[in-house]
C-alpha cells in the first residue's frame, strides 16, 4: 500500500520522494492523488500550470513511464481515459479526511464527534504547502481550508453539545484561525468560555469577532451573535473574574461609542450606554466601573 500524505508538506510514507524521479514525477503523483483520475490533456494542463509545451504528449508519457516504474504499473493505471491511482493500492490522507467527514454527516453528536476529530487530526496544515503559486494547488488549498473550517465548526458544536467545553473552544478556535469571519465558530467559542465560567474571555471573543467583521466585511455581528453577547453580559458574574469582566465591559462601551458616535443619532448612543449601565448593575460591578 502506497501511503501519500498531502496535508502540509507532501510525502510518501516510508519512501524518499527523490526515489520517484524528478520534481515533475512527484507533482504528477500529487495531481493524481488530488483528482484520482485525469485525462492526458487535463494532466498536462495542470502539470505545466496552463502552459503545456508543444509535443507535451511524449514528455508526459516519459514522466508516466518513470513514475510507474518506481511505484509499479498496478499503482498508476493507464487507460483510454488517461491516468488514475488504484484505490486498492493507494491511501491518501485527503481521501481519508473526506471519507471521515462524509461518515459523520447526519450522526448524533456523540457519534459524529470522534470521526470529525480524527479528520481534523489529519489536517494539521493545509495541503500542498510546497506548491504555492500554482493555480491548481491554490484551488485545492482553498477547497480544503473551507472543509477544515466546516469540520472544525461542526466538531466544536458537537463538543459543546456533549459538555466538552474546552474541546469545543479549541475546535472553534481552529475554525476562526483559518477563517476569521466564521461567525458561527465565534459564537461557539463564546458559549464554551461562558459555560466554563470565563465570561471575560467570552466577551473578548465577541469584540474580536465584531472588529474582524467590521474590518473585513463592513458589517455588524448577526443578531444571534449580539443576542449571545447580551445574554452573557446578563449572567451572574464569576467572582474570580470580576476585574477582567469589568475591563471587557468597558471595552464594549468604548467599541460601541466609537461605532455609533460618528454616523448614528445621539439617541442611539445614549440607548447603548443605558443598556450597558443596566447590565453592569445586574452584574453587581457598578462600584468598580465608577472607580475606573
């Protein structure tokens, strides 16, 4: 079994890549591992980054002959349709990742979570790291970035459902690292931190989300995100985190003031200030706010 790993820097487990031939031999193997099967013309288009040379068929045939010699003709199959990898003789981490995601769909949280975590364990880095600048590799990286974000968000949601708050936060943090505007993941981070009593951390997540959405998309958080923010503000405070909570709430007040003062009527700003004051009174931190 040939074990091809494409997440991060590509490699073949237990084999020196140089034994496959030159860089183009390795690139062909990566392309077949990504696409599973390719016609000769499609392979040439991708291999030469959209600029296949005249007479490429002979050159491509020579590359394929060398690759099949090193791996075995049964591993790289040539037929009228083009070239493909024999899935009975080849394992690819991208294939395993996709399979785990497909198996997790529709399952309960307790059943889906282990599958998603196994998939995320494969995806420590985005694939094809050494192929930066090649259009086909950039497309694959973007495709798997989106899939990892979706898998991490689903895993975080399932972890939250089973009460694994730290795992929920960690998976959601992976999603927001790869897609800073992933608002669903930000909400899960907020919920997980609040459930563990870290209300200040949850509020910091809200402000980070709000700033990113404003900077990258020019929008405010969704009503669901703002509602969660208000709900967290309205919870009973965790005594060990009061000072941090006050700092976070004051940051919220400054953010709101900076957002509305220039463009919205003064009455809106006053309403925001009044709402924050009510939340602070409910949280029993009014003396600390006055002192600051």
